[in-house]
C-alpha cells in the first residue's frame, strides 16, 4: 500500500515501515491505544499524566540524560495524548535512530514511576489545568463538551478534572501504564532513510522479547441521542464574549465523514485556509455581526462533535450572529451548493491535506494515527473519497447533522458583564 510494509510481531505489536530516501532522516512513532476515552470517573486525566511520567526515565535511560542524548545526536522528540491515543516520537538523523528505538522498547515496560517524580508531576499537571482555566475558550469548550456527553467518556477534557488530578495515586498511574502499555496495544510507525529488511530485523530484536499483555479494558458507553437544544452560560475572566455551538458529528470511519469535510470547507475553509472567502466569514464578519467565526471537527473512534465558535462584537447582540450562522446552515440544507463551489472546497481540502503530509515526520505520523481508528487505507484513499462528494451529498449531511434540536449552545460572558 504505497510502499508501506506492515508486519505484526509475535507479541501482537503492529509495525509499519515506509522507506523515504529524500533526506538522511528517520522519524519513529510509537502509538498506544489509550486516551481520555478510556478513563472512568475518578481517573480522568490519567492517560495524559502517564504520558508525562514516561519522560522521567528508566534505569537504563535516566530522565535527566534523555533530552541531552536526543539533542546531542541532532534529534527532536515529544509526545501527546488525545481522546483516543497516546503517542511518542523521535525524528533523528538516520544513523542515530537506534537510540530512539532502544529508548521506546525500554520505556514500554521499565518506566520507573518514582513516587517523588509522581508528586512533582502532580504539581505540573495541576498547574497546566489551572493555566487552562484562565483561558475563556477552554472554559467554554469544556462546558459545552461536558453538556454534549452525559454518558460517553468524551464527556471530560484530556487534561482531566481537578478533583481527579488531586486524588490519583502513584499506584493508579502505574496500573494504568501496565494495563495499556503492552505490545499488543501498540503500533510502531517508522518512515525515512532506511532499508526495510534491516530495520524490521532490528525492531524484532528490541520489541519481540516483550511479553504480550492482557487485552486492555475498553469502556463501551454509547451516547444516547439528544432530544432538544441545550443552552448554557459560562462566566469568567476577560473582556470578550464568545459563543460555541456544538452538533453531534460522526466518527472518522463513517461514510458521511467525507461529505462533512467538504461542508466544513464551504462554511469555514479547510483548516483555516482562505477562510475569509468562505460563507460564514462573509455572512458574519464582513457584515460586522461578529469579530470572527470558525469551525472544526476531529477524527475520532466514536462520534464526537462539530463545533462553531463566534467571537462577538460588543455593540451587536449575540443572538444576531447566531441567527446569521443558522441562516447559512439553512441555505446549505435547502438547496445544493453550486458544483463550482464544491470543486473549490475540495481543492482547498486537498491542499491542506497535501501540506500536512509532506515531510518525513508527517508521513510516519499518518501511518500510526490512522491505525488508531481505522487503517492506512483511510489515509491513502482520503483524496479519492473527497473527490467523489457531490452537491447532493453535502446537502444531505447538512440536513442530517446540523439539527438545532440536537445541539448545545454555550455562551461565554466576561465576569461582571452578565445581564
């Protein structure tokens, strides 16, 4: 599949290799199928905190020397936690990639979770949470997300709830690590300047001796359909009023995901590209009803949200901006968009997709990322599926998903300015 070698090791770990000989660089990513989706009440934020702990070292790779070792060899590394996965990467000069592979094989099973480091990192994640609570968009987004999911664990933010960050113990973290950081719950995706046979042999040497673990627990709590619009208000710091409107949105493998990407491009532009020419910007910002408007979706395992955000003008009632947004959505529902506009929207989406796929680090990213909710064919067929979207498809998904009786409307009012 586009020169990607896919192998499953004896312990269940999936390996994806893609030779790219444009530069003497290799990017290695290891992905674990665990994120905020896997957290129950009382354990929210534990996946993100566990990610932090893997930078605190093993006996073989003490935390204090890791940064220096990667930097000395001319590499860069990082990690992140999402709703559905946790991933770690190193992009290194090709001759130095063995350090990254040895590091990841070691910390898959031998991370220390020293109690002093756990206590220190508790302060860090609580501080991160407190910093977010000073941001109006975080406060509003969290409130809207909480209201949108009553049952499903997408209810809570990835950072976790403050009550849990204060109460999670070292043993909670270590148990979470041992449950989910097993080879049969991992994908290793490597792209760059290497020989596939040699690379695969080295990966087998390092990772295949790691014992297969129990299949990790999965929360299965489908969100019931919303019946009736829900409105909420959040007060907090700042001078600016915002509004966020969230609609239920299908998961990344649903056939409607692709027509909705074209709809997104029509309304908001493809990930911000040329968004000033798009329908919502012209209807709300060019008419001075709002300071800004944007919208976005996410590629998730389970259905999540499509969210619009409006930044209000102090001299215009928020209801006017919301009415203008509703009018634009209704236009999409009432009649198919012109073919030429659909074509332009697809072209925009293609450009953003191509830009996000161009370098070696991105190539390695996409292999692992798509494996978390689908497989690599999702990536390789993405542009073909966009190209097949018709005006009727866009009209149908606008009618199906953007229904007012299924949405959550959240208003952010600066403290002291509430009516």
